[in-house]
């Protein structure tokens, strides 16, 4: 199975997420991760969608179908080596008084993770990186007692000289946010 990252640029329209995900449902494709945010152009949103599939042809058909949706401005599909990407995870870890002591220096220096909140009986640690790096840290931190774990979807930018919004349709005056 190959991992594909789709960057979908849209107008900021209510209900558009539903219309986009219906295309995946109809094609029986699972979305591995989904991140949505406004771009540097006011009124333009970016959906970063990660899927895994063994057929490039199926993914290309999916991209063509998404492009047909009203309010979709542009769709770009990428393999992992064509983008720079990351995810972020938060780990809520137990810190009982008589429990195993967490070495913050090891967390920071060896795993490039950061304590972002100290509570009385817990700490919250943030780890950014690839899925593999986050899961490696998960295995490291697991013996300390994970109270909560949450991982974001992928965020990605293309390895192009220009930003992708430069490829949006001409003739519209987009405002810089």
C-alpha cells in the first residue's frame, strides 16, 4: 500500500467537508488523517487528506472526482517524497509521588519532545514528527502510564519553489490573511 497526501484548496463553505468525504465513502476509501485550516489567503481553506491505496489509478480518479465539486479550487496529490510533512501528538502522563520518575532531559534531548503543561499528578508532553517517530515515543513513554493520547492529522507543504496557493485560479483577488 502506498501513502498519498491530497491537498484540496476550497472556498470556506459550510457543508463542503461532507461533500468531499462522500466521494471517499462512495469509492470505499478510508481516510487515514484529515486536517483542515484556512490558508494564507483569506477565504481559502486547505484540506490535507492522507489515504493509503495500492492503485495509483484509483487515487487519480478520486482526485478528478474531488475537482468536480463546486467550491473546490484545486486538488494536488503527492507521494511522501514530494512533500515535507509532520504530525503532532499530546501525551498526558501520570506522575504519582511514589511512581517512576520521568527524566525530562531524555524526553527533550533524545526524543525531541517537550513538556507543555505540569499538573499535580500528571504532565502533558508534545511530540512532533512523522507517524513512526510519534509511535516510537509512544512505546518509550508507555511504561510511565499514559492517561490520554491524541495525535493530529498530517500537515504538509509541497517541495515546490512556489506555494500551492499560487496555482489557484486566476482572476480572483485573494486577500492575504
